[in-house]
C-alpha cells in the first residue's frame, strides 16, 4: 500500500474565492453521482456550495481534485 499525498490551496480574487483540494489516491469512481451521493461529506459540501451560490468542479484524473468557486460579487 503506497502513500497518498493531499494538497489544499486557496486563493482570493477580486470577484471571490477559489478552494482546491486534491490527492493522488485511487480517485473517486465515475459511478459516484457527486450531486446525489450517499456520502455525508459530499452532501454537506454540496449544500454549502449551493447556499453560497458557488460552483464545484471535480476532476478524476491521477487521484481526485475538487475546485470550489465562491463569488463575492454583488448580485443584481
């Protein structure tokens, strides 16, 4: 069993925040429905992103990478 490395980065932009969380593990299966998962963790993240009117992208290459973007711009 090998080691898994995690990486967390965050950035503030003029229009909001970007949070990226990634690892180099086996990754999340393509069969997992990210928006309707049985996983409590994914459910909580989806609820939070929705409440903040953000967006989440998932890459499933060489591990898994989640990118969450939250806008701080005023809505009209």
